[in-house]
C-alpha cells in the first residue's frame, strides 16, 4: 500500500488523466489564482515568483493561464513532432494543468505573515538592514521550503508529458527541457507585458 501511494505521489497520472485531470486542474488554477490575489504572490514565469507592480485581479489570472498554456502548447506541439503514437490535446492540456496543483500549496505559504514580510520587502535596502527586519529570515526560510511544491510540480509535469505524449528516452528528456526552461523564458517575456 505504501509503495502504491508513493507511486501515485510521483505519478498521479496512473489514475487521473484526460477530462478528470483537466477538471481538477481548473479547480487548482482557480484556487491558486484567488490565493495569489489575496497574497500578492505573482507568477513571473513557470520557475519565477514574487512581488510585481500590477495588483489587478486579471493580472494574476493571466499569469496563471500563461504559466499553464505555454508549456502545455510546447508539450503538445513537441509531442506531435516526436511521438510515434497519436496524442490527444485534452490529455496533454489536462495533465499539464493537473501537474500545477501544487502551486496551491506554494501560494498557501505566501499567506504566512513572515513570507508576506519577504514579499513586501524593498530590496534596495542594504543587506544588513534586511537581515534585521522582523520576520525576514524566517520568511526567507519558509519561502525556500515552499520551493518543494515547485519541485513536485516539475516532477508531475515530467510525468504528464511522459504519459500524455507517450514519449521515452531522449525524446522525452529533450522536449521536457525545452518546454520547461524555454517555456519559462517565454512566459516571462509574455508576463512582463502585463506590468506597467
């Protein structure tokens, strides 16, 4: 039983894919977006987070959509090119969105007062003054711990691509690296246009 639970933790797509994955992913996206609005926790890209200059609700929603759609499109187009089998768009988009559910828990960390201190910090302040701000060190540590959820997301996105694209070996690894790291750069370029 423990092995099965661990296996599902590493690869939830053994039981969830297609339309159900998309539905769960949409619920996660909505919750993560609401939490981002409450906390002011922006998604600058797939791998970059923090404060930003646009507090409008639509900006947070657009960030989450971009962070989902850019890698999903890259996964799908790459899968069409590299996969030897037929792939379904709902499987790729659904599993990619489901893989981002851990962002909800990452955003929950941003509710903590110490993390809010880090998010609201003026980084033009000299480093020695930053370290003496109440809650800054604890907030920095908690922010680092929340990166665990980003790691889980990246593992799940790898599994999402493997399952939905039916890819193996170099094709899987190459497409994953290009879509995640190239997708992060592309997300950052697009999202930057949302800020004044």
